[in-house]
C-alpha cells in the first residue's frame, strides 16, 4: 500500500476540505464575475441578443485587415471577429454583432461578401432578439433548477436515507457550480446549447454517485474500502470513456455548438471525479461511521 | 454453441426485432440514389400547369416524387438537372420522367419559369434538419395576447402563405415556453432567401380605400381570384420602369376578381364622386388608395366610366426599386408576388414580430454532416480502445459495440418513423445517449464479472439494473423541463435524448446483460 492510498483511506476527513475549498473558490469567482460584469456568466449572442455571421475560412483572408476595415466601416456598432478552430486549424470565422435589424445585418454581410469573395449562400446568419435572449436565459436557468430538484427527489426516493441522498445532490451541485466557474475562466461565452450542457451534466455527474452509493450502502458483505475501490474502478472507466469521446468531439467537430457542449462536459467530468471520489466518499464514510457508533 | 445460446433469449430476440424494424423504416439506400427529388412546385409555373404537384410535407423522404430523366437523358445529380435544363431551346417539347409519371411541356424562356425546386435524392428515410441541409429558421412572437383559436388560424394562414408563395417543404408550428408565452416556429429547408421573412412577419392587412372608406379587404370574402399568369400580371406596360435619383423604379400590375358584394361596395363609393376632366382624360375627384398593414402602397385615379358601376375585375398596382434596371424589375416582381400572396391568404389575426432568424448555408450544412459522421466514428473507435484496454476480452467488447450501434440505429429508426428532423440538437442528443450507453454497459459488465461468486447471475444483473435505472430517472429529471423551456427550441434535443435513453435502458442494455451472462457463464 503506497502512501497515497494510505492517505486516501485514513485521512478522508482532512481530504474533505479540498472539494469544499474548490467550491468556495468557485463561489468567489462567480461572485467576482457578477460584480464586474453584472452577470454570473459570460453570455453569448444567443442568450443576450444580437447576431452572429459565420463563414468558412480560407488562407487567403487577411483577418486583421478585415477586422480593421470592418471596425472603421461600422464604427457605431459593437462588432467582434473570432475564429473557430478544429484539429488546430482555423475552419471558420464568426462575427458577433449587437445588430438585430435585418438591413444593418445585410450591410455587414454585403461588406463581408466583397471582402471575402464569397456568395450570400455561404454565410450562416443567426439573429436573436434581445428580449428572446433574456427570456431564454431565464427559462433555461429555471429548467436547470427544476431539473435539479427533480433529480434530488429521484435520488431521495431511490435511497430513502437522507444523508447519502443529500451527498449525491451536493456532489451534483458542486460539480455544476465549479464547472461554471472554470467555464467563466476560459473566457468562452455561454450559448443556449451550453445551458443544455449544464443540464446534461446533472445526469453525467449523478451516475458515478449513484454507483458509489449503491455499492457502499447495499453490498454490505464486503469491507468498506473494497466497496469504494470497486466503485472507483468502474466509475473511472466510465469517466475515461466519456471524456475520450467528448474530447474527440471537442477537438475535431466543426460546429461551435457541439464544441461548447463538449467543453462543458469535459470540465464537468473532471470536476466530478473530485466531487464523487473525495467529497461523496468522505460524507458517506462519516455517515456510516456515525451509524456504526449509534448501534 | 455459447454464441447461439447468448442470442437465443427473449431480450436479445426483442432487440434484434427492434433493430430489423428500425432498418426497414430507415430504408438506407446503400447503392446510392438516382435522380433529384422534387422539393416544391411554384404556382402558375410551367411545371404546375403540366400537372406536377407540390410534395406533401408528411411524406417519408423516400416516397417523394423523384425526377429520373429529362428528354431521355438520365439525371443523377442536381448539376445534371440544371445542365439538362440549360440546354433546352425555347418552345422545345420537354419530356420529364419522374417516379410517378411522365410530364410533357414546352420549354419556357428561363429555367426559373419551369418552377421546380429540387435537391439531391434522399438516401434514407431520415429527415435531415436545417442544420444539416441549410435553410431558414424563424421564431415569431405575437405582438399581443392571442387565443388558441387565433394562434391556430395564424399557423394555418402562414402555412398557406408559404404554399401560395411556392414553398411546400416547410414546418410551421406553435410553441409555448415555461411562462406560457406563445411562439410560432417556422423552418424552411433549402431556402436562404431573406424575403420569405417579410412574408411571415407581415400581418398582411390589405385594404383599398376610396375617400377614406374601405371598399375592399384582402382574403377570399372580397376577392375571389387573383391573376398570377403573364396575361394579366407583371410589369405594368403603361407605366414601365423609369430612372429615379440613383436607381430605377418599376411598376407592376395584376388583376383581381371581386365578389359581387365587394363590387357593389365599390360602386356605391364612387357613385357620388365628382368627375374631373383633364383634356381628353376624365377621372373622378377621389383616388383609390391601396393600403398594406396601414401604410399606403399605391394610389390610382379612377376613370369616369367606372363611376357607380359594379366592376367585378379591377387592377391592383404597386412599385419596386433597384440599383439597376434589372434589379428593379426583379424586386418589383418580388413585391408583386408578396402582395398577391397576402391578398390571397388574407390578414393574420395578429401582428407578429420576428425574434429569432437563423439562416443556415446549405454548403456549411452538408459539410457539417460529413464532419459529424467522421467525428462520431472517431469517437466510437477511441471509446472501444479504452474499453479494450480495460477488459481485453472480445466476448465483452463485441457485444458492447453491437449494443451501442443498435441503440443509435433504434433512435434513427424512431426519428424516421415519427418524422423528426435530425438536426444539431438531435446530434447532440445522440452523443449523450451514446455516452450514457457506454457508461451503463461498463456498470453492467463490472457488476456481473466482478460480483461475488456466491451471488448468482440473476442477482448481479439485478444489482446492475438498479444502478442503471437510478441514473436513467435522474437523467429524465434533467431533460423533462427542457421540453418546455425557451420556446421549445431545445425540445428536439430533449426528445432525442429521452427517446434514446429509454430505448437503451429498456431494450438494448438488458439484452447486453443477458448476452454477456451467457457468453461468460
């Protein structure tokens, strides 16, 4: 038995500080984000309104020049240019603007047509009204909350004991909060699909917790550490396969939407390993110890 | 021996049954497909007059009418189709053979006049959504509260407008969000023309007024027929095009037939007007003004001989502008088409605002589909690799891969059966299902091979299914609120995920458990 294993087995209460420190740091990040930007997440066009024009990239474009010319031509508008990468190469260019009126957007597209030599049908244009963006954000946030409560209910009905159920819910909650904070740090802007990814995270985060709780609470014939290790073996296989699949998607897919979903799930899965195998394990062990004590 | 035992079990048989059913529904055309599929037929076009009809939107992709040859020359791609058409000589007889019948017509002046929109023939019954095929997605919000009946009327009128305009491959449906607000979602595949948007957002309240009195309104009550053929519609020959400031302006005209009541109303309104002579011309002292959504589109003088007469045919006119004369003509004709469309379909019960408009480039859509297929296969191979490193047994890996693939096929089969469009959201849903699929198969595997020897297989599988159902229900809990959130834009994603998870948990994953039990026992 090496020292790491010994530490993991014996100092589980001390280790428990670690996930809570991360959670605290996440809260601080989100708080800072809120106080500086007025929002606890960096919202993209689909959540705050505006338009995005996307077109395929070619090496012949001088993006810096296009950007300079564009900001000179459309001085009064908020226009930012960014590139979409796949497998290390630029595959598309996206222009985010605060414009919602058709004519103004058409002007930008016409400008880009002349600059790039592309035809009108080569452009993807997404326009979202600001009222829709806001209501969309509120609604998906509500959906996240409802989904979370329903999940808690399911877990409680399933295990019928308070502390282990709460531990599962806490793990999922910590996972979502910490993932959000890390997502903020990446500087990415959240889109509607990204919010959906957070909802998916509930499921991906809870599965390892349910596996752990089931094995620890129901396989009483084995010693506790053996139950935990068997869960870790299965759980890590699950996490690794999912991470690998999602990583492939993140690196090679051309769609920004799928890329963002992948990014959020990768972060979530990594955070989840800490939340499941340190936080949830720690709480379950304390719970079992107290239960033993009472007998 | 063990393999046949593994397959001969009701769970596995049921899975195979569902798979076969899915493949029959999807009906993949492995040898590629022939011809080009008819997407829509423009009204009053050469094709429409020769008897060609718009495909019903409810048809399975493979049952749609497909153009096979033109004048005996085989058509395999969209390019072939346009090449053949461009070689036609005006008034040459054209024999166009489809999967239904042979149509004959005389070649018109331009390809557009034939009036057929085509796209490459489908290779399966899976409907590709906008993200994969390109097109326009519009989200409309009623300006004020609207009753369910009015919402229904609006949806139907919009459908009719698009059909009259010449688009049939469309989805128009109402949606609600969590706060009970109504929306209308419209998807038009394969079209990127922005002018369609105007057609949708316009309330289309058409009125003709004489001395501020409405004598005529759009819709079937007042107007029984709107002429759209060349003899009685088009660029107005008497007004034509003229140069204005920095561009050109043209006028259009088309005639409409009034109902007896509307004609009588018009007669009554002109009866007491005063004739004014101007040389040889005689006009009444009030004009007839045409209004669309309360703004004036045109104003015409009424000639004296019409005074007090219940004329059943009148001419409607209007204008359009452009930077060049050609552009002005095109825009004018487009204005005419829009006005004709709203006059035919009448006014909507409520004003609509466009709150979201996505234009997806067809070329980017096609590229995205190829990319997704590539990424999907790459992801599967990497997952198999990880699983192989962990278990190193083909008896585990092969059933696992087979189960995962069959889950995907079942989702696609279900999508084809109920007529879902597979778009970006659907693809994301597929990824989630595949992800949980692998996770669940790993749980089943570990629970069964790693279980204590004194417990029997049945109990071990039961233990595995306990965990799987727990995860299934929590996943459902996360997805269900998405069915309603945000104008139903995430509904496709939630539905695909829920359907996929359900098939996986009820059909495929138990079958996998049985398979490895029999193979490893």
